[in-house]
C-alpha cells in the first residue's frame, strides 16, 4: 500500500515495507527521491533546520501571543455588536466576522498547543492534540480564513453600494438577505473545508537509518481515492478564492474611497446631507478593515500562484523549504488579520468606543456618530 507522509509539512512517497520489524504499527521510511529527502535537497536555499525554526517561532511563540490578544478582543467585539443590535446588517456582518476570527484563532492555537511540550522534550513536531484534530478531519477548520475573506469581501461590497447608491442598498441588501447569504456561504465553505481536511492524518513513522520514530502527516486513503477532484478543489480554495476576494476588495475599496472623497467635497460646498456623518465614519472604519485584509492576504495569494508557476517550490523542488517557510510566515499575517480588527474599531469607531465604555460602567458620550 503506497501512502505519503512528511515530517516537515510535505507529502513525499513512503512505502510500508513487508516484514519489516517496526515499533508497533509504524510506517517505515522508504524514500525514492534521487538520493535525498525533499527537505534535505542540497540545492535548497533554506535548510530544514531553518524551516523548522521558522515553524516553531510562528507556532510556539507568535501564535500564542496573538491568541491571548485575539480571544478576549474578538469576544468583546461580539458583545459590542450584539449590544448595538444585529438588526442592522453591518452589525450582523461585523459580529459574524468576529465569530469567525475567534474560532479560526482558537483552532490554530489548538493545532499548535502541543508545541510547548514538544519544544521542551524535543520529540518532533506533532503531538496528541494535533493528531486528534488531523485524524478526525478537523484540519479543515484551518480554512476559516476563506470564510473570513468572504465576509470581508461582502462588507467591502456592502459599503461600496451604500456610498454609490444609498437608497438602493436598503432594498437590495436587507438584514434578512444578508443573514441568508452568510448562512449559505458558511454551510458551503465549511463542507468543502471539512472534505479537504479528510486528506490527512498523523501516524507513527520509523526511520531504519537513524533507528528513530516520530509522528508525521500522511495522506489518507480518502485522498488517494479522489485525488484529482480534491487537488482541483484545494487549488481553487487555497489560491483562486483568495485572489477573487483580494481583487474585489481592492476594486470596491478604491471606488468607495473615491466616492467618499467626492461626497465630503460636495458637502463642504453645498451642506448636503446625502451621506450622514455616521455613515462617513463607518465607511472610513470599514475601509481600514479592507486595507488590513488586503495587506495580510496579498503575500499568501502571491505565494499560491508562485507554487503553481515555479516548479522549484513544489515538493521535490530545490526551494521546497523556502516555500514552506514563506507559507508559515504568511500564515502569521492571517493571524494578525484575525487579531487587530479590535484596534481599528477602537481607533476609528466612536460609537464602538461609546458602547464599550457603557459595558464597563463608564458614562458614554451619547453623541458619537459611530
């Protein structure tokens, strides 16, 4: 039975050797890669040790710090928008975005929580918690970034429509319609994500040359059975979708910014109230959210296309370790995006600050537009 595994995130071919004496039911390494393991390619620009150091720095140091910030702040976001009322569609969207970001960061933290123990005991990269998540198909929750991207895109489109055509926006996008769109997208996205999560599991592997065992990710029988379909779905979800999200957000943010600037100039000349002060403040805050998403997502999107068009970034390529390291660093940008919305709300959302004050027993100023 041919299966695949990797101790550094890739998927080279391992073979279960018949009659081999192994500890328990471990898979025995039998690699045919032209004399070197993929991540030990002598022409690789980044060594395996450096790649593992980057992975450890992000997973065991940076992510826990960000999680300690994002968990309470996203909970606060949900409470504030709940208190402000979810009958307003923008409050509903921002409440939902905070929920998605909270679950995304919680899942990422649980996937890496083993690192603290493994880092001290130097027993590999995958612990029992990660193994449980992988073996039960829960790795698909990594793809909550796709859902976060969709909500960010929807918010950017909603704000663009409100600025360009305020009256039509009320009839086209009601709160009920927004709820249905978010519900349908959630079901569709998470179903696809959980299917993709079934591609991998974690098992024991044995290296006869070093006489050592470790845990490694292996592709499953499910993956081998539907490989061509799953590869297409993975490519679409990991590369095409983020590209669509970023492109739409860039275009709508530019249109919104230009139109908002025109409206501000028009108000100064005519004292027109086409767009209220509240809407202007809200629009500036949502533009800042869009800019943060663009900055944090562009590197990952570019790397996704780079892997497609530059073969050396592939599994058996010379720059495999470099590609994995860049992917790890760019994942950190996604964690930042899921963490720092709170600070944008506090800095630019005056109504948000007012609601937050009242929640903690401080008198609100009562006249802030947002």
